[in-house]
């Protein structure tokens, strides 16, 4: 009796489980209101471009063989089902306001800033959540739940197709969506490899590959520590991780790489084709007609054009050199009238566009008058003499004195000064270098009266 009760309980549990999974509509666990479509694999291959191309698996970072253990690429999952309102519904994503650390795109894990600058945003895309990134491949335990992220480029109806391990395909109508990012809960209902793709009016997305493995114990929530960007990068033998970036020479079956390397002057590096010049490129041929030019990576670099009038004009001056389209000179043109006028004066030099002289212009009347006196020198705009001025300025008219003093012949100041061997007369003063008959102070006779 007890055995019969146990068997009935087990059968009831299996029936309920089959109903629950049956309404999951494959790996999405949709509600029963969502339209389900069953397809054969051949129908799916005929409908979706490149669906049968197994090389697409490599492009999303999935191994060739199905994984039957979590490994290091397990999804961020939970065993607890989401609320009923979230099952089978496209939920708006907050990825733009709370971006992840990494996004998988173009065969590499990119930082959010690099991804935003690279992602074309004109095609639908699909990812699955991992610990610190959104990837295109993950492992997931049987019975686990994980979120898938999708990008819808234009307002469009959205359909998801899932290829099951048994070789059949299920399609799910997810309704009409406005442009943006959405997530949907994915349910691991069958062990083996699952491949998913979404369809919109803008075309089909990339594939997301999920390897569902069987396990006897599933934790309620797992946040694994997957491979870091360096380890993930170096899984590809054509990639090298350096300075925080993954640099690849190209995927093995990458059509862009094959097309690039058809040209012997091109190399494919990190998803870009770099060329020293196309063989039949008219711009390259025109550039290399000039022996002073080289064509590198689509640009013509020259040290100077042969027939460039500006270059010829520049190099006609021996003080000038023409470099990279500019004329650099060590002085103004020798035919510069101002420079020529400056250098005619032996007391002047031309430097940096200015005339520097050690005296005023030789035609300066005041300077010429000064240098006529052998006792005088012109310096810094002044006339300095070693004796009395041989041509003193006329004395001012004397002012009549109402009480004239008795006649007193004026002394001879020059003679009195030079009687002292330590003194000499200069500029109307007696200048002494020590004590003498005139004392240590200078005596000024310039205002002495000749009085009558």
C-alpha cells in the first residue's frame, strides 16, 4: 500500500513537471499565451541565413564539443523561478544606466566604453549573462534559470528560435518591441547544446550557445568567477593580451581577414585591414610618382614636392629649408631692404628681424659734433669728455647787481686743480683720487663770476 502511494506521488510529480516545462516553450519558459512554432532543422536552415554554418559557434566563443560540466564559463543562474509576470515577457534592461564590466563582441571581451564605440547598433544582437559580463556562450545546469539580453535596433515584432540537442527547432513569438535593450529569462529544460537566435525586421541576430549539463546538486544562486579578460583572450591562439586589450590577427575563417590578405601589401590585425597601399590604387600611384613621397596606410607622406612653387621660392634663399609644407629660415631674406640698410652700418647687426646698434645712427648731428672733439666719446646717447668742453654753450646774460662787490680777479681753476698730481679737470669739475691741495671733495667752478 505504501509503495503504491509513493508511486502515485512520483507519477503526479512527473506529470506536473512535464506541464511546467511544456509551458516553458523550450528554453524560455514562456507562458501559455505565447505562440509556439515547431520547425525541422532543415526548415530552420533554409529560413535563417548561415544557420547551418558551424563556424558560427567558434565566433561566439563556444568550444566545438558540447560541455557536460560547468567549467569556467558557467552562466550567472538561479534555481528559483522568476515571478509569473516575468516569465515569457520582454523586460526593459537597465544596461545603459548600469553598464557591465565587459561585453563580448567581435570575438573579444570589450570594456563597456570600447563596446559602445564599436557596436554598430543597426542589427539585432543576443547575449547571456555571466558573472561580470554578457557573453555569447555559457554553461548552465539542468533546471537552472539565467537571463538573456537582446538588442532590438528598430520597432519590430520579435521572434526567438531555439535549436534543441535533438535536432528540432522551436520558435517563440515574443510580441512587438520598441528599439532598445531587453532581457528575458531562459530555462535549461534539456541537457545538451542549445543554440538561440532572434529575428526582427532588421534581420537575424548572432547565435547564443548554451551547454546544459546534468548535476545532482544545484545551489540556489551562483555567481562564479569565470575567466578574466586575459585568459579569455589567450584561449584564441591568434590573440595576445597586452596593456588591457586583446589584439588578434584575425579569426581562422574570418572572411574579412581572407579578403584583406589577398593583397600582399596588407595585414589583418585586431579586426582591421592595414595596408601600405593597394596595388592598383590610383592615389598610391600618383603619390609614388614623386620620389620624395611614400604611400602608407592610405596617406601620402612627402618631404617636399618637386615642382612645388612654394618649395622652390623657399630654397632660393640659402638661409631657408622647406620641410613638410613650411619654409623655415634662419633670418629674413638677404634682399630685405631694412636688413641691408642695417648691415651697412658697421656698428649695427641684424638679428631676429631687428637692427641692434652700439650707437645712434652715424648721421646723428649730436653724435658727429661730439666725436669732433678728441677729448670726447659718444656712449649710450651721451657725449662724455675728459676735459672742459672746447665749445661750451654761450653763458647766459649776467643779471645786474645793484651792490657790486670790489674787483676780485677770478682764479684759474684748471691750473689750480692740476697742480695736485692726484687731481684732474673734467666736465667743469676738479676730480681727485686722494687728499691734496684741493682736498678730497670736488670743486665746481662752472658758476664762478668773472665780475667787473
